[in-house]
C-alpha cells in the first residue's frame, strides 16, 4: 500500500471540509492523547467524536481520527492495564524477594503510555503540517477498514 493520503472525497450532500480544517481536526484527534494526562482515559473520546461527525465529509479525517482512536485504545489504555498488572505482580512477588528483581521490568512496561504520548504528539505535528501520518502497527489496519480492501 502506498503512503499517499486517503482521498478527501465526501460521501454526502454536506460540503467537504477545507484542507486547513482537515489538518486542524486531524491534529486535534492525534493530540487528544494529551487529554489522557489529565483525565486518564478520556482522550479516546475526542477522535471518536471527530470520526463520527466528519467521517462522511472527509476520508482523510476519518482515517486520521479512527487511527488515533485505535492507537490510543491499544497503547494508552492497553499499556496502562499492562502496567497495572506488572506492578501488581511485582508487589505480590516482593513477598518472596523475586519481586524486587521484577521492578526494572515493571518500570519499562510503565513507560509504554509515555511513549504513546510522544508518538501521538508526533502524529499531531505531522498532520498539522499537511502530511499523511500512519501509526506503525495500527495504521494499515485502519486504512484497510476505511477503504474496504484487505491485504492477504
């Protein structure tokens, strides 16, 4: 699959979004990961709302917002849950001294949401500059969902 942006052709009678509006809303979808710092988990609401409101008016914005939503669900929420499990296991194993050896691993796992935060900010900067941005693992799956194609 090429790195070309998904076309911005509208599917309804509503007027299409301008390129500057597409870039701005795409940036908001990616930067919503910062909302997770304050609320813990509400950052996923912003790309979901943007997707639901503008999916028929801009395929580019639908792709970027859905991609930001999936990315945050996987890396922020999933990473947070994995981090909690790692620290819980470390605390239980600390009673047997083995848990002390697990602390470095729990610290590394705890960095997953912070790395996701940086990657989301990078995505917001890229889209604000008008570039097509694709997250490393989830971008192709989202693109295939929106275009209806499959890679086999």
